[in-house]
């Protein structure tokens, strides 16, 4: 039998760090695809056929315009899942506090802090990755400076493609 303390403790620590790990893997795949001029998400061509939109940047990874269009929804869903997992993590911390007593009152607090740091850190890091990559591409003459500030990446990219700048 698994020791319940071990299970809860590993959930407390494992859930957020597991998410970071998964994220790292998907980024690694995206970078590899980008290296082959492919969309970091779907692995299709960066300039999707039937679309005049150029690729967009997501977390420093190049994605095709259909992916950019669907990404807003996807991101919203992902953030909800992360929030749900954070609640699970905090909830298990509270359960620990109730069952174990003593110093375990700190468990839900720790889980909450951990989630907040990861959440805020991820958002800040996403913005930074985008700025860095956009600066590189601008220097290489591949992309347009307005992309530096996101969130309407797709529309900015379209405007730039239409005006040919
Ligand atoms: Zn794509």
C-alpha cells in the first residue's frame, strides 16, 4: 500500500513541476519543428495554404496562422486546467493540514504560494520568450517589430503581411 502522506506530498510537489516538465517538452518539440520551417504546434507549414496570414509567435515558438487563431481558446482552456490543478494541490494541502495537524497547516499555504509563483512566473516568462525571439527575427529581417507586443499577434501579422513591410 502507498503511504497517503507520500501520495499527497508528491501531488503537492509533483503536479506543478510535472506541468513545467510537460511544457518544456512541448517547447522542445516546437523548436525542433521551427528549425525545419514547420509550425511548432501542428507540424504543418508555417505559411498555411489558403491563408495569407504569416506565422505568429507563441512563447518564442513560431506557429502557423490557423494555430494562432485557435490558440487563444486553447490557452484559455489550459489556464483553466492549471487553475483546477492548483486547486487540487491546495485542496490536498488543506486535507493534510486537517488530517495531520501540527506543522501541516503550512501545506495549503505552500501549495498556494507555489501555484502563484509558477503562474505569475510562467506568464512573465512567456512574454520574455516572445520578446527575445521577435527581436532575433527582426534582426534577421524575418518579422515585424509590432509583433513585439502581443496579444493580437494574428491580426498584427496579417496587417504587416498585407502592407508588405
Ligand atoms: Zn500550426
